[in-house]
């Protein structure tokens, strides 16, 4: 919106959010519309992306990693929290396993590698080569039996093996045994000082029995020196969430997660407007009054009302838009994601309830559009799958470095517990609502998230807004303007007319 210098009449282009979503008889996705540009009088660095995750929890960056078993375990959750976001630990595991994952995040000390990769003296140089190829590093501690938490007996680095032609030689014959170590309980500052003086790349941390408990890396100290936006609780521990189902067994799961300090619980259900979820929300609120709860998944106002009335502190929006989800095709139930986000956010905002846009996000533009129509955060699986911190090992297919990525309702995931998200009872016959696939290596989340954040800040600048709060205020006052895009407009807005081109990679070094 701007003023004419000639007659001072308001010149208004485009549609308000209400007009965009009320004038259509068809559901819209993020690609079906654009935000019209606003007036710029600030730099991208001036944009503040702090936002609400729940009524009581705020995070500095509006990104969440999805509770999927190929996306979020402790390594992903730690990286997300360090970058000012948050990760949600999946529940396709046992109660003890999920509790252990949350505990690792809450006990994380920045700079300490608490689960270092180790080898034994009988492993060979070729075993080291494989680790270097997959993980990208080769300074490996050697323990007595080749497992973590056993006695440290040496370390092998590139210098020890680079010029050995026989790659079948055992590491026990090549390892360095004169080690510089530090005792358990040392501070990161003290460990850093030892690394500086010793000029070593790795510092093993051992307990009184000489067993390896963690590792400090010179390169990680450089990388982890400063995370000013880190998501932390009142005790300066990293924030982490966990998903649970609506099944009765989740009551015990929630109790154990609370004991280890989980900050928020997401009730993970494909269709969240159910008596099972409402009962679970009420139970948690009665037994764990201070615990923040996010309900979902939902796609319309009536569903939002049900869960808000039950007592949720946040809502998760999306039914079928994910890249590995086939719910809409299989069940003929769901809603176009942009339409779902706008309508639920418009309703929930009246009660101070933030909403999470979950699914359908594969670019910075999708994230920007989701926030522009009312979402407070964006939950992503595909965008974070394939990163170094995602669970699973890399492998090569046709020369491309890949990781597995699967929907929690794929047959593969349901065999190991993923069906809890889709069924309120044990069903012998299960119908897949997701698929399994692969995604290309995207590098480390610690490098990838800054790329996404910078893109979001530049998008906010183009919109003429300085913060998420400013964006939502302009949406509510109809000062944020939108325009529908035809299929031809969408085609023209993407790459076209070239004989060939190189697409930008999502992998960030």
C-alpha cells in the first residue's frame, strides 16, 4: 500500500489474505499465490525472525525438524537448537530409546562429541577409509573392543595411514599410543586450551577407568564457538520436543519424558480431531500442568476449536501435503496446505495459539508464504532429510550420495511402530499413507540453516516487513497484499526458455 503524491488517494493492488482465501472455490498451495512487494527502508540483517512455538515457548528462528525416524533424533535436535530452532524426537522407538534421545539433547555440552565413532585394534585401514568417505573425517579413537565407553588405547589419524599401500593392515599396528587426554568433567574452555597447546586435532575425554566418554575436536570448537540464537530453557539447556501417540501407552511415555526435561510434547496423529487426542490432551494437562502441548494434525477451524477447547498450547497444520505422504490420494481426505494454514491460523490467533505449517515445504519461498499467511513456524521433513545430522548412513546410487527418507505411514516405517500415528487401535491390515525414498546429501544442518535463514530475511525485506510479528500484524490489518498465480504465471516465475541450466544445490559446505 502506498500514497499517490498527486491526489493523496490510497493505491491498493492485490488481495488481502481474507479475500485471497474466501473468493476461491478451490484449495490453494504455497505456489498458487505471491506476496506483493512492500516498501524497503532496512537491510536483511535488521529482520528479526523470533517467533512463538507455543503459548509460553519462543524460539529465535521459525524452523522445526519433523518427528520422523529418518529426520530427528538427538543429533538433529541438538543442531536445530544450537541454530535457534527446535527438533522433535520421533516415537518410532521404545520408551527407553526415546527418553535416551531427549536426555542426550538436554545434557549436551556445546563442543563435546558425546558419542564419537570408534574402531578397535583389529579393524583395518580400509575400515577407516569407509568412515572417511561416509562421515568426512578420519581422526578415530581406538578402544580395546572397538566400542564406545571401553578403554581407550590409541588414536589413528591421516598421518598414520596416508602412505600405507596395504589397506588391510590392522589399526593396532599403526595407531598412536602416546596420547594427550583429559579427564571427565573438564570444561570446554579448558579442553580448548589443551588443544591449542598440544596442537592436536582431537582431545579424548576419559573417566577414572581410562574409558572413553567423549571427544573434543579442534574443528568443532571453531564451528561451535558461538551460537547466539540457541534455543535454551531457563537452566541454559537446549530446548527439545518429543512426539507421542494417542494410544494409552503414551501416558507413561510422557511421564518419563517429563522426568528428563522435555520442553514440549507433540501429539502426533494424522487426523487430530478425535476423542483419543482430546482425552490425551486433557490427561496431560491434568497430570503435567506446566508442560506445553502441541496438538494436530488438523486442517480446518472446527478441528482447531476442538483442540483449543481441550487445552493445547499450539497447533500443527497439515494433512497430506508432505513429499512422502499419500494420504490425500489414498484416503481422499485432507486439504490444500495454504488454505489449511490460513484458516486455522486466523481462528487460532484469536486465542493466542501459534500454528505450525507442517508439510508441503521444499523451498525458502514456501517457508516465506507459510509465515505470510499466519503460520508462526514451519515444520519440515524433506528439507532436513539427507543432512549429516539426520539418522541413517549415506550410500551411493549412480554416483550420487544419498540417505533414506520415508513417511511414517510407509509400510517400512509402520513395521517398526510408525502406525501409532495413524491408528487408534492395533489393526492387522494396514493401508500405507506414505512412501519410502531417498534424498540427496545436503551437508550439515549447521551450514544449511543459515542459508535458509538468510533467504527468509531477504524475503521479509522484499515484503517490507521487519519481523514475524510485523508480518502477522500486516496480514490481520489487510496491509499485506497477495495475488493469485495462474499455471502460466507459475511457469514464467520459474526457470524457462533455456536449452540447459544448472539448478542451485541445497547442499551447503
